[in-house]
């Protein structure tokens, strides 16, 4: 039996990025798409608990079963795992190709990476792919080239001690990419500058806007890799324990 | 000047949990509340980018400035930091008291903990408090007792090498609590069992429902602590790199 590959994203089922990822995934296995019916960027690990979910079959990808879901990217993975494939093992989950980088702390906000994280938490090896270009007209040639190699390697050899990878591809032509770097997540955060305005009734409102503060001088992090035309791969984990800080707060046990 | 303490949550500004946390925080500093105007449980690190945000002053807490926000818990923290307090340092962020446990991998779904994480990413020491009881009528006496001690300690002595704590309190009377345990995040995941039904038009819909699978045999994790009537404190980090897996996937650099 061919491997079963679940494909999802956060830009929505109609985004070019997921169509490109489906094309690659089809080369390796039985592909099933479960993706949001609308854009769900920056939804993080949000799940839908106050509302019901819809899951409808759609015919959008040649020869591939596909479903659009009314919920978040993480909802899509849960429906794939626990409704569509209760009785069949999913061999790999791939998420993306995201329109825009998910390097550094963007992994935390990203619906694309959170969907991949959810699959990993459920025991499915999982890879998120992102291209450092927000445009709907982005050229995915280089990303497809590396996605093909990484998926082939993961299906054939596994993913070492990792079960979740965050892959980001620089926005340059394939021939300018120097190769792959295994990285740690760069240190950084969003310094927000809210746009403030008034509505027609004179009431204030705010739009989130910001600039990313890159705080990392290292050459072993994902933003450095992208700036230097490497594909970055960060192995990601969902044990959020700050293990090395445990001893430093043991004093709280005497409270 | 008294310390400035930002209070938020994910159950919404009208939830009893946040009123209880405000009462404790007021003992230690100038308190400002920025909390969602509606329940936002399980919103994870979601932020609002497709819509504007509202932020309105409300008079709900005696002698405390408070604002309700139309967005997610993380939006609340961003508005607090970058709109309300552009020019004043926030000394501590406290989030909660959450109605329900955020132990184990629930930290990843939790809006309460994601708000605390956002504050930590922006350089503010931050603590999320949760009580292992979902009821709106829960008794917060024990949680307030420990929140008071933990906040006092954090303001006076800092938080060691940590800047973000996940505090969970067992649902038992104060006198049955045996003390505090510094823990790691327990291993576990939600095995979902979607409720499937049909709407009046005969179309299927799904409701997320599940049971938590606790996969951890250790006695140093937060679920063990709660089951044994200890308050659990897990130091949390937002570097998601699986550092110990980096060497095991170095082979991908030759792709």
C-alpha cells in the first residue's frame, strides 16, 4: 500500500501554495487534503469548541480526495485523524506551502505550523513548508524542489529523533539556493505598531501592524540561514517545559 | 512607584476567575486589566489580522482600570503593551484564573497561557494561573492563596532563569493541598471523538469532543502533581527548537 499523506495549510484550500504541495505529495503516496475553507493565517493552535464544524468533500485537485473545513488548521488535522482516518494510519502530514516565512518565533503564531504540530502530537511525522514570500503569485519552484527531497527522505529514512520539522525556503530562484541548514529557532519578537483610526461613529479602532525584531547574533539560526540563501530546517517540539530553568525556581516549593 | 501588573485571561472579562485574580494583584501594585469581551478558550496563540480590534474602557473592578477587547487573549496583551503602555514598563503579567486545568499539552491550546507567553516574548515576566475546575461557580480560595504567594515571590525575587510560569491548582479545599511542586509538562494528547449529527437540512456537522490520554509514568510532571494534591508550576519556554534532535537530522543538509 502506498503511504497515506495528509495535506493541510492555513492560507485556505484555494491558496496556490497548497496546490503546489499536493502536486509534490502525489508523487509519493495516497494524498488526502483537509484544509480550511477560508484564510486562517496566524490562528496559532486555536481549535473550535464554541461552534460545530463543517467538513465537505470538494473536487479541486486532480485525482486527490479533498475536504474543506469551516474551522482552523488544527481542526482540519483533528478531523482528518479522528473522522476520516479513524481506521487507517496516516504516514505523513505536510502543511503549506505557506505564503510567507514561519521562521523564528513566527512558528508560534502560524496556523500552518500549528497544524503540523497537532499531527505530530497525534503520533504522525509532520513537516511544515513555508516560502519567504507573501504574494499569491509567488514562484514555488524552489520550494517544490526541496519539498520533494525532504518528503522522500522522511518517508524512506524517517526523521531521526524529530517528528516535526519547520522548513522555510528563501525567496530566491532555485539556482541561487546554497543548500539546506539544520537550525535552531532564531530569537526575535514582533514590536507592534497598532494603526489607530476612528470609525464613522467616531469610535476608535486598532489594526495590528508591526515590525519583526531580530535579536539573534548567531549563525546557526533559521533567519540567518534564509538571509544567506539556505533552506532552513528546524526540528520542533511541543514539550514547552523550560527544563534548564527548573532548578532555578525550586525555591517556590517552600511557599 | 508601585509595580505595574497587567491582568488578562481567556474566559472573558466577565468570568469570575479574572475577578479573583484582580483582587490578589491589587495587593501588590497598580493593576490594569485588558481582557477579551467574550469567551476565548482554546484560542491558542491566535491573533487578529483580518479584522480591526476594539478596546473599550469598562468599570467592572473596584478602583482598577480595565479594558475589554474584541480580540483574542494574545491581542489583549499586545494592545496592553503597545497601545496602553508604550511609555511605561509592565512589571508583571498575570493571566487567569482559568476555569479549567492547563496542565500537560493543554498549555499549547490555552488562550490563558498563550497570553502569558506573549507577554514573556515581549520581555515581561509572566504567570498563568488555572484551577482544575471548569465551573463558573468554582471556589477560588486555594488558587488565590497560592497566587498571592507566587506573585509576591516573583515581584520580590524574580523568577530565576524562567520568565514564564504555568501554575495549576488542584480542585480541592486549601487545607488538602500538600504544597507546590516544580514540574515538567506531562506527556499526553487529546484523542478526539467528534460528535457527528445532521442539521435540519440533512447536512452533516461535527462537534469536537474528546478524552485526554495521559501517557506519562513519571512523578515529576504536572498532572501527577495535581492528582496528588500539589500545586504544579512548570517553567515554560517559547524556543520550540528540539535541540537534542538537531544532530539526528544533520543528514538532511546533503539533500
